[in-house]
């Protein structure tokens, strides 16, 4: 079975002749804890700094979901998914926090979980491995746009230890520890070793909350491996992911 969410999109066309699940290569899958920042930008009218109208926001929402094929019916999502509306506490006001959280999850968190689980399911036993992570290290730079949140791309800032002298002195020890752990894990992976336990065989999008293990990068280099997604991100967030993954995995894949 092929899943378009795992195919590269080039000039508006999916490259279908070599799906990811046929590639037996070690792969890390993960996203940041707070991916809402980009979603908030997309759902805001930059001319007025106000939330877009419901019609404009839904159009933006559905164009993005159509391009990455996360859900089966982007033209009606999420209004036709009662479980998603309930999990995210969505109201008719598209500018409410639940909408940006859902969009951030659909753009970054959920595709990585989906890809990791589908790839793990498709690999022959003993051939190749995938690892799943959740990056919760905060941005400590004083001019951060996200106010000390683990926003999109913060892992690159930690990995490359960008301008550490800009960080308040009382936070530098925590920052340095996170830099060491992130760098050590990336080096372990690129050198062909297992940075933590790979996703268990048999992990499924139909039981995403129980899938694992998942490594969570915490502040101060205190990242640890959790047995499953529910323990890693908490039951509330895990339920949100599961509600969207149920919509993503139902029926036949999109073409």
C-alpha cells in the first residue's frame, strides 16, 4: 500500500515511483512541541494583524492540508470530524488558539508521527529502523518571537549552538546541557548507532497513543525515552494527535 503523505511533492506533482516505505534506511522523525507559531502567522491578516475571516482561514487551512495529504477529505476537514472538533475544543472563531494548534499539528507533528508509524509497519523485520522524537527544548534568546517556547526550528538553533552569549547568564547552563545532548544524539545517529530504542515493530496509526518509544528533548539536557506517545506528550495532546490520525488513516489513501 502506498501513502501519498510519504511521497515528495515537486512542482505540484507527487513523485510516486519510489515511496519512502520502500527505502530501508534509518530515519529520525520528529517535530517541536510548539508548532503553533507558523500556523498563527498563516491564520493572521498581516495588513491588520487581526485573525483572518472564517472563510479566508478555512480556505488557507484546506489549501495547506490538500498539499500535504495528511487528511482524506481536506475540503471538509475539520468540520466533518466530531472527534477532532472535540479534542481541540474548536469553535466557529477560526482565530481561537485551538485552530492554530490544530494547523500546526497538521503541518508538522502529525505528518512525522504518521510517517514514522507507517514506515515502521512497512519495514521487513530486522531491516532498517525508525526513531520518533518530540523536541521540547525552549528558545532562551531574549528576542525570541515565541517567548521561550519550543517553537518550529528551535532544534537547529540548539544543534548549532547559535550565539550562546546572547542568552541570559542564568539560563546558559541549561542551554549548554541541551546543546550537548542534542549534538551527542545527532552524532550517534549519523555514525550509524541507535540514539534510543527504535519504534516497536507493529506500531500502528490505529493505536498512535500507545506507539513508541518516543524520545523527548527537555530543557537542561534532561531528555529521556518514554514508552509511548501518550507518556511522551501527555494524554491530552496524544488524544489530539489520535483524533487527526484517525481521519488520516480511514479509508483508501488519496491519489
